C-alpha cells in the first residue's frame, strides 16, 4: 500500500508541478502537441538495470571463452586432453538448445527480475566452483575436471536467461526512442566479454600454475553482478510504463505466442536468415585461427583479427543503434548492413586463401565485425516489431535456438569439407585446405542475404500500436526516479 501511495503521489506531483520544476531530462513518448494523449514516464533506474544486465552478459561470455585461448595450459594443469578442454566451450551450446524454450517461458511468465536474479546466481556459483576446481587442495586428475565442468555447466545454464533479456528490458523500461540503443548496449556486452577473455586469459596464464589466478579474476565480475542484481533490481517493470506497448507486453499466452510466431511469414524469414548469420559468426570465430594458419599467418595475427572483428562490431552496433532509434528504419538498416556484411564475407573468403596479405585480411575481418555484429541487436528489435504483441522473450528465444542449431550444422559441415594437404611448407599448423569450406560459407550466407532482401517485408506493429511510427522523438515529460 505504501508503494502504491508513493507512486500515486508522484503522478499527482508530475501533473500539478510546472514543467521546469519536474526534472532535467525529457523521456516521454508523446509530444507537447498532444496534451490529451496518455503520458508515459521513463524512470532513471532503467539505466541501473541496463548496467547490471551488461555486466552479467559480459561476465557470462568471459566464462564461456575463458579456456579456449589457453587450452594447452589448461590441459597440462588438469592433466586432461585438449578434447576435454574443448567441452568447456561446447557445453554452452549443448545446454542452451534444450533449455531455450524453458527460459523463454520464464522470462515471459515470471518476469525480468526473477530471470536476471536467477541467472546472476547461477553465473556466480558456477564461477566460484570453477575457481575451487583448480585449487591445489583438490586432486586435479580426480576432482579438478568434474568440479570445473559442473561450474561451467552452471554458467551455461545462466546464458539463455542473460541472452534473451535485452529485448525484454528495452521494451519494458525504455521509451520508444531509446529501445534500440538499450538493446544494442545489452547485446554487444556479450561479444565484448569474448574480447576481454581473449586478452585476459593469455595475459594472466603465463604458465600452467597461473590458472587459479585467471579463474579468480573472472569470478569477481560474476559476484559483483550477482550482488547488484539481487539487491538493486527490486521489480520486473517500472511503476508506470514508458510506452504504450509496455502496457500490453506479453498479451499473448506463451504457447499461443509460439504458434503465432511460426505462422508469421516475415518472422520466419527473419528467424532463418538471422540464424544463418549467427551460425556463420560462430563458425568464423571458432575456425579463424585454423583458416589463417594454413597460409602461414601466426596465432598472434589471428588473435589480432579476432579482436578487430569484435571491437569494430561493437562500434558499428553502437552507431547503427543510435541512428535507428532516431529514424525507426529497422528494415532498411538491417538490409543495408546485411548486404555489406555478405560482401565482406565474400572478400574474406578470397583474401584468406592468399599469402602475405595481412592488411587485406585484417581489413576484411574489421568490416565483417562492423557490419555483421551491427545487424544482431537491430534485427532482434525488428523481430519484436514484426511479431508484436507476442512476448519479446519468445521472439528472441526462437531466433537464438535457430542460431545455435545452424551453428552446429555449419561447424560440422565446414570441418567435413576440409582436405588434407600433402605438402605445405608455409603452414604453421595441421595442413588442411579451407578453400572449399570458406567458399561454401560465403555462398550460403549470400543466398540467405538475397532471400532476406527480396522476400522480407513487414509492418512495424509495435510502433503502429503506439502511434509513433516514423516520428522523431519529442521532448515532453521528464524522467523521474523510481519510487
């Protein structure tokens, strides 16, 4: 009752006080020329929730890739094989596919707070167990690997809860002219975590004896995110909605929403196309070093290309997200970036098969990131627009499942297409020809891009429901603190 009274008094104060005295920031979705339209408030606490989600997403991604850059040292320390080390990354993919629908149901049914708090605890407990698993008090050959794998599995269980949350958070807490930006920040914190893992893991593990130090460092952001989420996120939705669509979020029951999504032609096209792009992204990130080393490029150069890919991707996503928030041209931005990303992938398929072309290879990797990663958050917002009023977690969840399934297929097919080279004096690794696999990957993505360009057309259902389609954001009501 006290919370309701506080909210009511705040709303009375907003109506009665002069505009100049209400605050410093204007976040309403209706303009001054619409005095009789419903007034929606955007609360400053939304930025805190966004920061917590970004930290949680980044920490979970760091846990995912923490062992890959130091696979040899990990195998030596734990006295296990490299195949067993690879399972620390594979378990994320194996766990995510069957649990995705459950996670989607949780987000749309139990709400954002429960999902984020549960995900933060799974991520923290898993990170702590990973640290315990490498301590000298446990025999590495007997208990080290099982404890470490159990902790990694708990982190993997948290991934769907974290990955599916950005569109839900943007829809429930942010006004229409900030949703794409919020989704971009939350989504791009995941590849940013991958970048940190590629840098921190080799830096901290100079020898096999420093593995506990690495896992101890990774446990710090996981614990911080858990504390902030548990104590700081008190509710799933703000006291009053920031937009008209936030009032009707999850208006469709879960299973009815899934049925509507699968019968929605624009959404199905986006589902398959974006899943194809996700599969190509996973294959590129995983196989980059193997593709380049055959042509004489060093591991350090391959790591630099991977870092450029992610850094330029985060930069491109931020720029595109800011522009789309202002223009509302979701389809156009997605199609343009998707086309340029496909051209960059074709260029990479060509230059990666040449020797001594470091500048060209690094440039194509940077362009792949700049245009490719920029597509993801905007396409996720587009999935909500074309599937409204189905819950945001449902639309994001099916696309995530599509991406994971296609990732497994592409990884299997591309590796099967490699051919052993009889004599390669320039190769710095196992001599395998990747010419056919990279051309096949470029061909599949080109076909997917053409289908998306030609056949994807949709109305912006959420913006139409709000009556803000194509309108620039206008300043009217101030942002107020959540009671």
